[in-house]
């Protein structure tokens, strides 16, 4: 009986260790995916803000030129 319990515990611990490694890998992969997408979105957001500032500056310059 003790031999069976030891074998069961050994196999169970091995299975839990494998499951933990897979879970860790999945979490790490998800983190990398989120990090890449966040960098992609931030890059486009910076470009959009710069474009909006340029448009507002050009609008101000054109309104000043029209007033003169």
C-alpha cells in the first residue's frame, strides 16, 4: 500500500510540475503579446498626436495669414 501511495505521489508531483511549467510558459507568452501590442498602439498614438498638433499649428498659421 505504501509503495502505491509513493508512486502515486511521485507521478502526481511530476504532472503538477509539468502543468506549472506549461502555465508559466503561457503566461510569459501572453505577457510578450500584450507588451508588443501596447508598443504598437503607443507608436501609432504618438504619430496621431503629432499629426493633430501639426494640423492645429497649420490652422493657426493659415488663420493669421488670412487676417493680414
